[in-house]
C-alpha cells in the first residue's frame, strides 16, 4: 500500500473476496464454482464459511487485513450485490436506493424486479444525477423524456436530482452575468424580472421570501410594536408590483 495507491494495492496484493477465494480453491480441485458464486450471494459470513468447509474449501481468509486506510471492508460491487443488500436491508428500510454509474433502464429494471420479487412492496429510490453525462449514456431524447415514468412503473417512487438547483443557479447566473456586462440593468429586466412576471414566479416580489416578515415581527416584539425600521412597512417596494 505504501508504495502505490489503494486501487493499485488490490491488484498487487491479489486481494479477493471470500467467494472468489473459495471459487479459486474449487477450480484448483477441478470443480465448477458457478453454483457457489451464485449461492454465496445470499449467505452471511458464517453461512459462507460453513458451506465452504462442507465443500472441502476451508480457505484461510482475513477480512480485516484488506480493510482500506479509512477502515472500510472491501466489496466487489455489482448490480447483483446491490440486489442482495437491498433484500437484506428491506425489513429495516422504508425506501432503498442503489447508486448507479449511468442512467441505464435495463439495470434499474433488473434491480427493481429482483428486489420486488423478494419484497413485493419495497419502495425504491433513484438518483437522476447531474453527474451522469446524459448525452453519452446511449439514450435517445424520447427515452430521457419517459425515463422518470418508466422508473416509476418499476417502483422507484422517490426520484431525485441531487444537484439540479446547483446547476440551474450556475447556468442562469452565467448567462445573466454575460448579458449584464453588455446591457446593464436592461439585462436584469429582460432576462429576469419580466420573465418572473410572465410566469407568475412568486419571487418577483422577494421580500417575504428573504425573511422580511419574520424580521419585522421580531423587531416589533422587542420594540413593543414601535419599530421604525419595518421592511414591509410604508414605502415597501413590493407595493410597486
Ligand atoms: O453528488 C451527487 C451526485 O453526483 O448526484
């Protein structure tokens, strides 16, 4: 580990999971490990140990020596692995989320079908992440458009976009700043204020959204109703709208 990266260490050390270590021992005995690899997915560590010993593959294995520098146990992640974890956690979870690397409907379908075959009423979650490069995910625009409804039919009842607001803010500020540098206050009126009015966006009159009412209320409480600095009092600019 000291001479390379953590990832590099896995390769250099020949690090493997317990199922893979047993599969290697089975192969060395000329046996096909496919059934073991399938069955072990549903087993606890104690159950795996016993099943391996029953097959004559009581391999030496130390879960602790391969822990990461932060102390995490290593796993070999896969959709199948997540399905088993989801089923195991189902009795303790309202909603279960498998984080994915790309928005792939086939993968979500496999996850949902297998989890819900075992736990029919399990609610599922999905991250429609802005970290995906959606345009390189192999989806057509029509598939992107129906994606959330396709997921909903599979039982993904809590779908979220982690950072949609962050990206909206960044894009709109970027576009506005460029126009403001050329057109000044006209850019604000044309790009923002008129659009807020046309679209009936409540922040057109923003005082109540920025906490003015509660600040006024507090000022009036401490001054016995005599506060002279009420933001929403006479002359408030909101009356111009
Ligand atoms: O961090 C969150 C995300 O990338 O979705």
